[in-house]
């Protein structure tokens, strides 16, 4: 007995060949000349006896699959089973490619099989691996003897799978059998899969839900239609078994799950496997059947709806073409297959029994995040990064990190001596560093800085608005100090905004750019005595939230970092901070680096988020906490202007204990 296999290096093909290895006979494998090494690598991985594998050079796109006359003569009359698996199983592929591979490839494979036949009486059986896609979107139960009844074939993938199967069914020269696998997923024992397809498209969404919410959180989802999922080992085993059973020529076999789950149940199975929250309440699309289809279509085509849908699909890496299968209308009768498999022990395992293996393999080998460069070097190398307040503290630590990573680092500060010293030290270590002095509280100087940087560097990829001024003074001591509010707003808000507005035109023109604003945990905690400082940072936060909605579609990202207390010269006048937990500038720079790499909308500590949440849910209770803190932490000697007390002031144990409890918050 001898075999011929197209698509042997494909996902189903490699497992089928492994099964055929358990039988006697030579296995001829159609392979492109440039894919010989791939075949050898797969054979080694799968443990094949390569002495029994005979590579046949050819190409599905050529007549008789491009097999030479000499090779035809050598194989003719020896092949008893011709397995045709080579095809494009990708709904995202263009129509021309699908037609060439699925329809043209099947025609050429049939011609080759006929040429390999002995000639007198057909001794070769052509086993065509089709797909349930050949049924299109048939509304109801699709039997194994049905074909012409297929509906909804306007999709290129569905149409080419239907047409290629039609070629086989019309074949008169040789005997044939057709197999229609369901949606093939990974191996039920190992979880192995070769690419993201089918339900795997939703794994990124489930992963993001797991990261954002606890597993016990109930979610609202969709019920959807019944989706037929089968593991690759079932398909290979069933195909091998049925192919070798006699008297089944001219039959079609549904290699499907006789009890398919609904889409919502499938997603919940993978949610359990990935420890993500399950969709406890699932909405059935039939609930909206009373809405006329024209109205539903009009609503879906509204520009805001289309834009939001496209954005969500892009973020979750879900192809739009997948959505049509959410309400999949077809059920597959598989009685012919069940009869053929009776007594073999081959059956479709329950998804819950192996879903965890599929998830584990995906997370270890195929999760798209694994292939994203998460290094700082990968994000900033040869990119222009502007950092204000770059001569000391957070700005200097950040500048040192990005310069080491290969960025064209531009540091800005008001003091020339300290700024140039920082530049020279980084340049001595091999960094590409440029320094510009500027008073960012002066709008004219901001404009001059923007013009100079754009003239000398052409554009800015990342702007880190780090320069800032903090004032710790109660409102009662500020009645005659309105200038505190003006100068804080001038630098923290207007200065940062002036740079953003200056660099933004080139960013939007290039359709890429990243703005990182160093804000404060005080914006979330509403820290007493910091009304001037918090108000200025809150203004910048609010601007960023508004700008995100306008500019995210143009490739511009905004990240707000609600930075906790950092030990920098800015907090030095308040001596109490010497005795409470603070971040070092290097630790603060870690948060900035995280912002550069991940581009989140916000980076904040858990305490900061919790403070904002308590304030939103129980504002009066939160007011009591803040009032207590206000009384516990009096104005500093610096705020009172008492230079003598400045040297003598020491925090009390009560103050230190409270500040340690509310770690990182400004008091």
C-alpha cells in the first residue's frame, strides 16, 4: 500500500502522516523545492521514519501539481490512497489567492491523481479534505449528503471551499471520498496548534479581561449560534480510519462534534481555562429579531459605531470577518461518520476536558504579546525623545535610561550648568544626547524651544512633560499669594500644553507620537495643602483625556502617570518627607519606562486608584479622612516663612505612621 499526500507539512497533514506511519507502505509527499528543509524539520519533530517519506517536487498552482513526467512514471500505479489536504484555511486571505489554492489546487490534484491511476480500473481513492465551510451559512441542519443546498456563499473562503468540493464530487475518472472537518483547534493531548484561528481570535480579549477583572466577576456576553469545534487529533484519527474502511467511496463525512456548544459556552470554556471572568449573563441575538434588519444595518453603519467597532476589533486582534460566525446558523448531521467510526474508539472529546491545554499552548507559544518587543531599546532606538526637567530627579534618571537604550535624547532644563553636566556624562557613556536650556513658564521661550528642536531634529517621537513646580501651602496661608496658583499653573499646565501644541502638528502629519505627562497621585487623592499643585496637574490630566478621543485615531498616544511621592529636590523644603516612604528617582523612572513601552492611558498606584474610587463612592467619608490628614500635617515652616523652625521641625511618630499607611501620598 502506498500513499500520496498534499499538504503534509500543514497542521492536519502532519498528524495524518504520523498516523499513516503506523501502517505499512511508502508515503509520497508533494513539496515545493524550497520547502524540503521544512519537511525534514517537521519530520524530525513528529518522529517520522524519513526513509519511508518520498518527497515529490511540485507546486499546486501548476498543471498536475507540477510533477515531472519522470516522477509520474516512477509512481504511476503504485498509489492506492491520494490525500488532498493542501489549501488555504484563512478567511483573511485575498480572494484571488484562495481561488488559486483551493479551486485551482484541487483541480490540479485531481488531474495528478488520475494520471497516477493504473489506467484500466481505478485502484486509487482520492480523499478530499474539504470543510464545513462548504455548507456556507445554511440555516438549519446540513446533512452529509447535502451539497447544492449551501447558502451564503458570497464570502470568498466559503465559496472556494464549496467550489473545490464540487470539483471532486463531479469527478468520474477516479473514486473519491469527501471529509468536512469542523473548526479545527489544537491537539487535545498537547494543545499544539500552528496558528491563531477560529476561537483563538478571542483569547486576547479573554486575557485582557483576566488582567483587568477578578475571575469571580460576572460578565455580560453573547450566546451566539452553535460553533462546531474539533481537535486536530480527532480529525487525523477519523480521516485515517475512514479512509481505510471499504465500500465508502462517493460518500461525504462530517468530522464534527455531534453536540456543538454555543459561542457563549465556548468562550466560557476558554475563560475557565485562562482564569478569566465568565459571561454569566449571555444575550441571545434572537432577542433583537423584532428590530427590522434595515434598522440594524443602518445603526451598525453609523460612523461612530463603525469606528468604535473597528477600534475594539483592532485592540483585541479580532478579524472583522469572524463576526459573521458569531450567529452561525448551521448544524451538522454526522450519522454517516458515526457509523464509520463505530467500534474504533474515535470520538470528539468534550471541550472542557482539553480547553486548558489549548489555552496553555497559546499562552506559551502563540500569544501575540510574546512577539512584541517589550524592551525599551525596541521602543526608543534612534527615536527623538524630549524630556523636560532632564537635569535632575525623575527627568535625569529617565534620560539616562533612554539614552542607554539608543534614543536621540533631548533634555531640557532652566539651569545651564547642571543641564550640560548631565548631557556630557551621558554622552561620555555613548549616548546621543542634546541639551537645550529653556524657561518653560515663559510661553515665548517654549515656542523658541519647539522651533529649535524641530529645526535640528525634524520631529519628536516621544515628549515626556516632567518639569514641574510643587507648592505645599494651605489655602488660609495663600490668601495673599495668588501668584502661587498662577506660577504653578503657568509651568505645570501651560508650559506642558505649549510644548504639546508645538510638537503635535508634525506628530499628526507623521501619524505617530507619544505624549507622557508626569502628573501626581495628588490628583487622585485630592491631597490637602496642594490645591495649587493638584489643580495644575488635574488640568493637564483633563486635557490629555480630551485629546485622546480626538487624536488616538491619528496614531497619537497619551499616557498620564499619577506619580507617587518621589525624593527629589522639589520636596526637600518639607522636612517631614525625609521620614516617610518615597520612591527614588530611579524607581520613578521605571514607571516612565513602563509608559514608553506599554503606552497605557494611565499609570497609577493601587492606593491612588483606591483613593479616587472611595472618593467617588463615599465622598463624605473620604472628606473626613482628608480633613484628619489636614489637621495631622500642619503647614511646614517653609510655607510659613519661618527659617528658624525650618531647621528644628521634626515629624511626630503619629505623622510618620499615617504617612507610611498612605504610602506615596503628598501630605
